[in-house]
C-alpha cells in the first residue's frame, strides 16, 4: 500500500499491536490512543513495544520480569539492553510476585484522579528477584505511617484500569 | 600554527541503528539510540562500560540510566541539527582537559515511527515525558506528582537506616530561615516580605501542612521567579577587570539515575563522586571548605548532600544545622542567602547557588558592595557549591576560592 508522497504505509499485524490488529485497525492511520474507561479516572499506562510482554502478563495476572540470559540478572524497568553487562539477549519470565518495602511516603497532595484518593501511600518495592518497582501500597493505613514497616513483605495484585491494561499494586501480607 | 586543542582527540568509530528509514516495526527514539550505541561498541571493541562522557541532544541522563552508566561528563546541548558537531567539539575539550577518556556522542529520533505509532500530525519526537517513557508507564500511574512526592521517600529511608527523624531535618529549615532574615531579597526575610516570613521554630516546621509525609510544607523549597548570570574568563582577563576574581579550583559532575526507580541507595547521591572529582582537581578537601552552598530543594536534599560532600559523617549531615555550625556565626556557614527553602527557588536553583558563592568569596555580599545586592557577608575564602538535579539524580560540584 502506498500513501501520499509514495511513502510506504504498514498495516501488518505487529505482535506488540496484536489487540489493534485483531480489530483490523491499521497501525499507520489510527492513533494508538489511550482508552480511558469511565470507572478508572487515574493515569493508565500506555504499553510500548518494549514493555508489551509485561502488560500482557499483568492482564493475565502474572508479574513478568526481564532477565539477561548472559549475566542472569533481572532488571526493572524494561530495557533495550542489559544495564549490567550490556548484552542484548533479554528474556521475559514470570516472577514470584513477592517482595519487601524498601521505602515509602504518604502523599497528601496529588493531581487528576489521584487527588480524590489522598492521603495514599506510595512505596518502592524490592522484588524478590532483585530490582525495584514503584507502587501505591494496599492494605495500609495512610493516617498511621508509623505502623508501616520498611522491610515488610508484600505481594502483587492487579487492578483493571481498562479492558487491556491491568495495573500492578502491592499489598502488605 | 595549530591551536592547543588541535588533535587532542579523535573519532574512532561510527555506527547506525539496526534499521533506519522506515522500519518494518515502528521504533522508539530510545531504541534507536541503544542500537547505534551497541553497534559502535561492537565495531570499536570499546566496551560500553568504558564510556565516561555522554553527549546528546537532550537525552543524556536517560541514556546513561538505560545503560547503567555513571558518566563524569554529561552534555545535553540541543540547539538543532548542528548539536552533534558541537558535541564533538565539547568532547574534544573535555578529553583535552583530562576529564574523560571515552566520549559517546549519540542520536536517536523516531521521526517516522512516531507518526506510524500515533497517527499523522502527532509526529513529535519521543523523549522525556512521553507516554512510552519508563516513568510514564511505571511511576506516573501511581499518583506521583512532582519533586516533593519523590524526595519524601529518601527521608523515610534515611530515618530508617540512620535512626534520624523528620525533626532532625527540620533544623535545616530553621537555620536556613535565620540566614533569610539577614537577606532583604529573601522571600521569607520578614513579615513584611511574606505573611509567613521571619524566624521559624522546629515545631512550626513540623506542624505545617503535610505535603508528602514525612515532608511538611516547610521542609520544601519555595517556587519563585529568578534570573541570574555569571561570567567566566581566562586568568589574564580575570586579573585585569575591576571586579575580584573567584577561582574555579575544582569541578566535577556525575549522576546515579534519571528516574527514582533506579536510585540504588535512597540515602546517597552522586555528589560523593562529583565532589571527589572536584576536590581532587582542587587539591583540597572538605576540611578546607570555609562555607558551603548546597542545593536545598528540600531539607533532606541538603542533609544528605552535606554527607556526600564529606562535611559531616554518614547519617549526620543534619547535625551541621542542629548544632548551629551552619548558622550565622557558625564555623561552616551554609546557604548564606537563605537557600531555596527561604530565599528563592525558581525550579532550577543552581544559578542562585553560584551568585551567592561569588558574592561571599568576592567580599561583596554586604550592602554597598558592587554586586549591588544586600546580604550578610561571611569571612569565607573557600566554598564548595553543589547542585542537585532531577530526583536526587544528577550532581555538579564546584570548589571556589578567593585570592
């Protein structure tokens, strides 16, 4: 297919755009737009070609993680290259979905949909596999930060934000 | 006759991304950068880990983070298509000066793929703040809302690791306000300059409105307007003008991450590395510093940075303020303008640090000095200046001395 100015346009079903291909949406002419559901009024992540396996896993209730097959280290967030040994041989695997609180804060000021939720507790999670994720903690009392313990064990759960995107949150166990 | 920089450095390799033009599968700009970088590394046999200087049109901190590098020279000159020739020029100077050995000049721009992915008319280059950016996907969905909501996590971790308390850090706000009361240009100088201006107590800091626990409002810097400029010249000119020279004895820079997701130690910053470089260049150490200008976006920023600069032991940075050493009349005056906390903070505060350091070391901080700006003069003849950028991400340190 040739468009204006002889530029080749592409309508192939890219693996990472499987959902749009299923609907027969050509990738060139249709914006890959964020779908905001009425129920969820907070920012919804937009998966990209690199992170697609993670978001596909999240939708299926799995915490998928990238791991370098040369040095065997897990990194977070997804990379085009291993940040430790600079290999480009990276695979995805299903993680344990468990970790511990590294540090946290209680947000008393926020914007957009999150403004309705203040105060809420944000935290960095040391995942068991070895790198760190950011989250909003479930199962804690934002009015009593002294009761939240650094090092406490947490488990991931996934909350649907839209038909396609389920967002990981971590709950103290 | 060739200039001093002539042949001081050479380009040793050049490579491209795996697919360019109209890639079959649309790419991101970051991906294009990384492919080209990997390829030039393979081509030359120079490992990516040997790169110690990064030059790009705005991407340098994100690229370095993606590669897991902590470069000693970070250049983001972005003035259009000629930027990359300028990067080579800047790299030549940095190599000639002995600051770095291996400079990476990199470019990635998904001019076509951005349109392919997002539809016609939305072909903006993908960069920081983009919905595909790691931070957009893995931080922003969790209600993070600017600097205070990030920096608070560092305070919590510092409290946990060293047994410190938010009250300990509140002393930084109290002492910095003391300096502001001596600077008529400070927003918080007095009740006349601001309804909440004038001296404050630890209790007032702790009972002010919570912004991001454990940070209350008075743990956070102001948001103001500012303009500032400094001139740097060669010694011959510096000796001949009517103003006093303040010498750049040492300089260093570094970074530990771009997004706080990648901050390994929440109680440490790259100021340890950038100040080590600067002290070494100066042939001086923290014990030689007679004052300090420390970026205080938040009390926790200043407290941690004081530790990184070697001015206090690990975990004890706040004691410089709590014990009065940093206060007016103390042995190590810090943030003599009233700081970002109480003088002025426009979003990026590094220039305010420089202007105050010059005024102090040139002896022109008092009323009537030719700087024309009133303030409180100290006796300091040396000053360590440290700027912190991002989310405790990037640091630049200067060691400045007067004659």
